[in-house]
């Protein structure tokens, strides 16, 4: 079943092209993965968002090394922090590598490293078992088309794709009213909704920072 995947694994799998390359930029990928971890933990009721702050409410191991690692990090923090703060904090390469390593361990993808032009290191994740992605895409597609009611898992994945502006690229033209119904309905818990809002805020902040940096560079070089 598609839902045997964790939310970050599902998000990661959807962002890999047929040739094993990422279909989006690394910043969007990392923000999405960080938000996916928080959304998954919220779905499992391991963390809660009260007054806009992330708190660990159930420290029992989930059995997923990626999720358990983030729970430990949150629990060790000196004080509760907003979801946006945690998205920025954990949206790094180590999290990305760990999520993809989990998919490799499950036999879903493989790791292929090489060099472009014989100089620049490249990393690809070609698909090894297409079954999990096919099931995931079919289940998400059915929900988007109204052929199936969303589960909390599907609502979280769709919300993440929407928040990172990758939904249309992965599933084509979608009914915006349907997407709004899914992400704001009872299928998505209040904690997950708060995470999605903070991912969007983090993405907007990152885009503004990138735009400012580009403008500054252009002025400096002129």
C-alpha cells in the first residue's frame, strides 16, 4: 500500500524523475522533506502544535530512523519552537540523504553516483521497484479526481505538494477547489494544517532571500 511509505518517503519519491534526477530545486525539496517529517509526526500524534509551537507529546519510537531522529532533536531543544523554525533548522542535506537512504533500504530506488564532464559529482536515484510509486500516484490521483475520499496521509501528501508548488508538475492540472477542500477539510489535522502553512511561509521567505541575493549580485557586478 502507498501508505506503508512515510510521508517524507512519499514526498521524496514523487520528486524523483524517471532518470533518477530530482524534479525540483534542492531548496524546495529540502523544505518539503522537513515539513513532511513534521506532518508525519503530527499524524502519528508524536508531536502537537499548540499556540503555534511544536511539542513532543509521545516520545515512543516510531521505528523510522528519520522520524525518531527528528523527535530526539525536538525533545532536546531548550524550548518549544514554531514549525517554521524547525522546517528551516532540519531542511538540510543530512535529512535528505537519510530519507533517500530509507527508500534505498526498502529496495524502491538505487543510488547512482558519477561525474558530469568528468569533474562535477552527480547523484541520481533510479527506480528499482516501480510498484510503490505507481500505487502512490494512483491513490493520490484518485483523491484529486474525486474518485476516492482522502485519508489523512493523502491529505498531508497533497498539502505538501501544494505548499511547495510541485502539485501541478506531478499531477497536471488540478481542480483548485478540490485541493482546497482536501487541505482544509477534516482529513488534515489542525497540526498538519499548521505545518503546511509554515512550509508555505518558509518557501516564500526563501524565495525572497534568493531574489534579494540575485538582485544584490546583479547590482554588484554592474
